[in-house]
C-alpha cells in the first residue's frame, strides 16, 4: 500500500487489531439475522511524511451512510466545547453579520447553532443524511455532500467563500486527504482562517489509546504530519492549541499559504519541536505499541471473566466507536457484557456491530442494578460518572479499560 498523502510505500507497522465491522454499523433486529461485513484493522506508518494510516479496505460510502448514528449533541461537554470555540473565534477574528462561517462535518448542528445565535451567516457541509436532517431542524443550511476541491469551488462560485472554516474530528475520516485539505485552500478568502481539531497521535501512542483506531479513521495525526500535509496542499499552519477533548486533541489554525497574513505563533513552533524531540519522525517511537494494546485486551477479558465467575453483573455505557474497537479486539460478547446503555435514541434497541451486545436506554440500570458499569467512551468518564452517580446507592462501581483496567 502507498501513503495516502505522499505515495511512499508503507512498510512500518503500528498495530494490527485483527478485524471488525465498521464501528458505527449498528445492527437492527432484522440485520442481526444477516452476516456482517468485517474488514481487517491494520495500521501502518509512512516513514517519509509520518502520516499514520489504516490499510485500505473499506470505502467512505460504506462507513458514512444515511443511517450513520453518531450525533454530536448528545454530549453536554462537547456542546460546551463548541460554544466556547464559537465565542473565542468570533472575537479573535472579528466575525460579524457580514462574515461567512462554513463547517465541514457539521453533524447535527451542534456547533453552527451557536454561530447562528451570534447572527453570523453560516453553512454546514454534512454527507450523512441522518445528522444533516437534524441540523436542518435547527434552521441550519446544509449541503449534503462529501467535501473536497470540487465542492469548494462550487461554493465559492455561489458567493459562499469563507472567513472561517471549521472541521472538528473529520480530518482523520477522509480517504483522499489531499483533495480534502486542498478544498479549504480554495474555499477560504484571502485572509480567511481554517481550524481543524483532531485527536493527537502523541496521546494515542503515549496513553495507549488504541481503541480510537477504527475504520472510519483513515489517518492518525501528529503536528509533523499535518504541517507537511497542509504545506503541500496550499495551507500554512500559524497556531495550535492543545485541547483535553477526546483524550487529548490539537486545534490547528491555518491560512492560505499565498495570501494569509496571520503571524506564526510560538505555540506552533514549540509543539513541532517537542514532537521532533520525542521522535515522532523516527521509527523507534512506534515500536512496542502492539504489545501495549494486547495488555489492555488481556486485562479487560480477565476482569470480565472474573466478574462473571463471582456472580457480578457488568454492563457497558456508551455505544461509542472506540468501545466497539475495544470489544471486538478483545472478543467480548453478550455472555460477558449484558448490554450497553446509550443516551442516543438512534442507537437504542439496536446491537453493537461485531459483539452484537444489545443497546438499551438508561432505565435498564435501575432495573438490573449492575455491580459494575464499564465506561467505553473513557474520554467522557467524568460526565458519565456524574450522570449515573445513583449507582453508588447499591455500591455500584465504574470501570474503564484504557489505558489499563481501573475501578473508579
């Protein structure tokens, strides 16, 4: 396989997580009777540009269909994050009623609703029908397509060139990453700003967050790789912020390389040097990650088997993609994990892909009174613990599996 960005031959392995269905391909009572599509989940490292990427097996159209069930607005902490972002960028870049904000991967309107509140014109690009319709219900204009150069040029021709573009947790999701990034170069006004948020590869490696690897994530991103990628596609990075979201993310600020005038911030230079000093542009940095992932698999399996043998009830919380990666890698089924609870009605009364564990609403918790709740989206553990604090009434406990088994 060749690198998605620079076309160099990929040889260096990061991790092999076996095979699994797409992490958001939830099953219904009908599809439960049919076979599932499983794809290998193997990750390689480009030693030329240092883009970490999944091996090609599944196409975007198979992963992001009209039944896509990830809705951003079900996380209150993520809504707060989005609202704060809108306030800070509107102030920093003097956005007003004459500006244009375009969000790529607008999902259910979780962010653009706050742009509308400030009377700033905005547009969302969202290819998945289910979430696009949810955004429209909030009064947000949505273009229901995948983003790239062709769409960007069309939007510019329609008078929708952007002062600010935002793309949260989508840069990793695109197979043709060059076309995607180049699209922002075309869409931005001369002094426009593009921001991108994505989980930081440094945290994935150092904190053993292997469960953030799944088919919908084609790439895993360091600042080193993003800087090279953007430069090659007409953008220049001028600032970066380290964010706590999704286990540790970067928010990168970029501008058109040919016309942008924003000064380069010391934070960008400092973080780039830090990655280089840690060796993210060296093959040795990526060694032994497979062994770390295996330890989590063994730890989770051991915990669930011991709980089963001692008569303890364990359920999961959060039908999240990262949880599906973990459960399928560890081979966990309904015999060890009774069910998973999720707030999202689009997921309730369905089944997790691969493991086929049923997804139920929160009322099942007080009925079952589980001894343990395994929090699968560990990045939201504080939010979940606060929401489900009442399990302490029967001495219930919370558990996370990454970076190692921990009873909270």
